[in-house]
C-alpha cells in the first residue's frame, strides 16, 4: 500500500515536472491543442454522411441530390485534410522545439556541475542523459501537449453524439470503458519499471562504447577486442531482453484492449441488429452508430496506449531530473581577483569514499610572480593542491586564498580566467591547431595565436603540418605526438594571459628529447614576466631545479620546502628523491619504472593524487 502511494506521488511529481517543461510554451500548446481538437470535432461529422446517404440519398434516387452530396462530401474531407495536416505539422514542430530546448538546458546545466559529479558517473552515461533521454520525451510530449487533448475532445463529442442518437446502445460503453481503464492501470507499473531499465541500459551501452572508442589504442595494444566485444555484448543482450519483456507487457495490454473493443462492436451488432428488425432503429443509424463506436474506441485506445509512451517518457524525465536537480558549482560575488600570494591555510581534504585524507593540515605560501614546485611520492597530494587552487574541489577544513581572500569568495569565471591549466595528459578538441590554441581566447587574432605558439616552441612543428595552423588534428588530438599536444596546450595557456599557471606533470610521459623541447616551451611561458605565478607539479626533478620554492609533500603533509640547493644541503626527503632519480637515470638514461623497484622506486614516480 505504501509502495502504491509512493508511486502515485512519484507520478504526480513527474507530471508536475512535465508541466514545468511545457509551461513556457503554454500559448503554443493551447493553440495546437485547439487546432487538433477542431480536427477531432470535424471527424465526428463523417458518419452522418453515411447515415444521410443510406437513409435519404440512396432511397430518393435523385441524381441532383447525389451530385450535391458528392460535392459536399469531397469539400468536407478536403477541408478536414488541410486542418489535420496543420495540426500534425505544428504539433511536431512544437515537440521538436521543446525537446531541443530541454536538451540544450540539460547540456548547459551539465557544464555548471562540479568536477566531483563527473567523477561519480561515466562520461558516456552523462552524454546519454543529455542526448538520448530528451529524445525519449518526444512521444510523451507530443501526445501530452497536443494529441491527447484532441483525443479527449473526440471522446466527448462522439460520446455525446452516441447518447443523442440512441442512449440505450450508448450504455454498452459504460461496461467497456471501465474495463479498458482497469487494463491500462494494471500494466502501468511494469511498463514504467521496464522503461526505466531500458534508459539505464542505453546509458551503460553509450558509456561502454564511448570508453572503448576513447581508449582504442590501449584496446588494440593489449589485444582487448574480444574483452570489449564481450562487455558490450553482455549489455546489448540485456538491452534486448529488457525490450522483449517490455514488448510482452505492451502486447498483452494492446491485445486485451483490442479484444475488449471488438467485443463491444459485437455487442452493438447483436443489440442494434435486433432494434433494426424491431423497427426502432434504421440501418443507416446502426451503421453510423457502429462507425461512431469505432471512432470512440480509436481515441480511447490512444489514451490507453498513451500510458506506454507516458511511462517511457517519465523514465527519461526521471533521469533528466536527476541531472538537472544536481546543484551546480557555486562561486562568490567578488569579480576582481587581486594580484597576490597563493596560500593554503590549515587545509584538510578527503576524497568521497576515501578512508584517509588527501591533504592533512597543509599550509604553504607561494609568492606572486614566483615559480613553486610540488614534489613527492604518488598519492602525496600534489594534484589535490592544484585542484583546490582552481576550485575544482573545496577543502573540508581550512581555506585557499589568493591575495589574502578566500577563493570561494570569487565569482567562478573571474577566478578561472586568471588561471591557466596545462595537464599531464593535455586535452585537445577536434578542429584545427589554431582552434585549440584559440580555445583560451576565442576572439584572439591569428597573430596572437602564432605569437603564443612561438613562445611555446610550437610554431616550427605547426608550420610543417600539411595545412599549418589550419590542420585538423582529429578528436583529442590523435594526429599529434605527445610532445606536440603538450606544446599546443602550453600555447593555449600562454594565450590565456593568466596570472596563475597550474602545470600538472607536463613532462612526466615524454622522452628526454621531447622533455627538452617542452622545457624550452615552459621557459617561454615563464619568460612572460613577473606577473605570472607558476605552480609546477614535478615528476622529473631535473625540470624544477630553477624553481623559486620547492614544496615536498608526503601523505598530504608538507615535510620540507626551500630552493633546490637548500633542500639538497638539508639531506632530507627531497635529497633522497633526487639521489634515487639521478642514480637510476645515469646508467640507462630512461625514466624509472615504479612497477619494478618497490617502495623506493615508487617515490621516483610521484603521480598526482
């Protein structure tokens, strides 16, 4: 009983949400509904032509009467066809506009969500919520916004005509309609459950295929095609099974509704036939009555079958609501970000679901215009510091400040316009090289783009590309090498003209030659002047020897800080990391592999937390 009440409450809340979606278009909804209702009312006149022909025109045998009847018949149905076409077109246009706006609103809201929301759900599943789920609303919106009103008007008009023609025969519907309603109600919950499962399975299929395509090189490198086929095949079979189960329920519902409707026609033939024999009803009236009964059953069945579209649409609306109801990331109201020191004060932060804090009572200060490096073992908290500075995460305790003001007080876009990020795995978009550099400043001129590329040591390789700056680089920059992508990312950061640079292990995955080229690019970035404050998360300690301050983190705590020379003289943790890395690089000239050397070697590969 409680479950029924909960389901009813859920249904009402979702229908309120549907009305919220349609409210901005209420004038167009009403106009389309009236047009379709007028079409439904016109349909009720059709059987009267048949009754008049059987009872008046044919018995009279008058050729002129036949002619006028034919003209009226043709004119009426031509007019009805025009009105019906208009209703169909404007109903479809309204539906497409609503679905398009819902999709756009969902996408815009998606972009406002905090980074943590993207960590909680696969990107393909989120894409499904924005692209696929709004499409599933189409049938429900079109039916609810326009056609349902026409069907209801048709039911009322035809039912009134049936009662006017012969109220005794019309009583047959008092038995039929409650049976149809009971059938529909019985299948409501199974259909909604199945529709919800279908939407979730579609999301998993989208997520799996997106993940595989994004990582196709890894799949092929490890001959993982069969694994991916099996994984996708399992979900694909689940999708087929759920659809088949749902189709069984739909088939049962449709079958019961159809057989009930046909039994009603049979009852009319028996009862009405007896009335014709008894002389209380003409053959034309019985024929018209049966036609009206068919007209009545069509809208009634449409209203009943609307339940299927309703449940599918409600399942999609539930998923959309879950996305839209997720609170967006919020910022303060301060639009001016001062030039000043970057400070972490007694910061404690724990990732959701983690047992231990990523940062524990961490305090550090980076002076404006200086370069600071963060080093330490894997999981030491280096990338977490960068995430907190950029407000991709907020501390559980303590605060992050710029110029003495908590970053949470700044308006988000204002804060991030002053921050440039160069990640370890640079993200590039499909489009040209110039488009990717210009992403930081969409209105930048070609000269500004080329100047940023020269400072990033990227202009040379870009000019050697087939179309230079206009070369299409493919999705995620697949046509560029790792070093080339990194230099484009650095050029993008330079073009941003930010005050604060977050450099997240930008050289960790490059060979020595590429590292030297990137280092030159970074030198160009640092050469912009003392306005730029740089936070470098370092994997290779040789890249941060010239940093003004090096902060050494372990287990989320600051263990020591100072310049490269100062830290070596102290012979502490930094000196240990430096000695280990130098020792292992000298004989081989290659980067230390943390997978083969135990704990000490793991410290050599300080991947971000």
